[in-house]
C-alpha cells in the first residue's frame, strides 16, 4: 500500500434486522386428500409451468384449479370458487 493511499471505511448496507413474531393467518391443512387448491399465477411462464407440474406430481390427491394472467394483477376468484376452494397459492413472477 502506498504511503499516500487513503483508507475508506463503510458500514454493511444489510444492517441489523430485529426479530419478528410470526403467526398463521389460517389453520394449517394437514390432510390434503380431496382438497381443492387454487393456483393464481401471474407473470412469465418460466416459473409457473414447472411449479404447476411439480405440485400436480407431488400432490395427485389434490383437486387443482388454476387461473393464469400475463399481467401483474392476479385474476380474482368468483363467489362460487371461494365457497369450494380450500386454499390458494398466489404466484407472482416476472
């Protein structure tokens, strides 16, 4: 190091994150057999196509429904779909 070189110090931009309490918004579904899970996917197909294949392969006992949109806003469930759906997976990718 040269004698006239400057030494710079910087702070870590990540900072310190305080711990937070986590809680569920709904009770966990333990038995997926016969349940209806709705996939609401918006964005590019490079992520949701393999996700859809993987979920349907890993959980064949689930009744899967899906709505896809290529915009940034997910398609809302109809009133009838809300009554018959047990869970929703919202996937946003771009």
